């Protein structure tokens, strides 16, 4: 556990509803400043607890807890070097949860052979990723339905030379 009371741990099967709740709360509260109401409502409607921790799609999924409360989660495909999710409950945004999760997920990728870590940032998250060393590559679209395709930004970060052989705090001791 960090000095700020934040604990990162691997997600387990029983976390599916928690991941769904965090994702839903974050989208509903943080995305309306960047997306139209129908885009946000479509996005939320498509989220289901069964969509998380699918056994046919092995991923590194971490849950952030403060006290006994789950306050964020992130998911990365370390083999492909793709950050697939990073969400924080609204009242914890700006309190270090996102950077802690991002750092741990990056470490999982850098332990492998990926030279780049890519992601599709929602428009409201682009500046967060820029502050953490990601470069905008191009505008992109994330299709939700035939009629709703979310604007996003393709971003990437190169493996730092210092990342070789580093273990994240959540995997140590």
C-alpha cells in the first residue's frame, strides 16, 4: 500500500461488477464535457459486467483501492502493447489514482518485448496522457454502433531505456 493509502492489486473474477460500476460512473461523470449526450448514453448502455475479465482475452487488469473501496481500474494487453482501459471514479479524479494505475500498467508492458505502448484516448483524457509522456499520433474513431462512433486520439509512448528489467510495485515483495 502506498503512502497515500492507495493499493493496486490484480483484478479477480468477482470484480466484474465493480469494474463495470467504475467504468460507468467515470463515463457518465467525466465524458459529457467532450461528447454529446447520445454518445455518452450509447457508450454506457453497451457496458455490461460480463464484458470484463473475459477468459478468452487474457489481459493484465489492475484494481486501485483506497481503504476497502475500489476507486479505479486499468487494463492492458501487454503482448500487443495496447492500453485498453483506464478509469477512475469521479470523486477520486485528480488524486493520483490514474497515474498510479498507468505507471503499473506501463511496467507490465515494458517487461515484455513491446517497444511502444499505444492507446485510443477519449477526448477528455488526451491531456492526461500527454502529461505522462504520450504523443498524439492522429485522430481516430471508436465505433460503438453503426450510428455512433466516438472521436478519440490515437496516442503512443516509447519504452524508456530505464524500463528494462523494472518490476512494478504491485508485483514486488
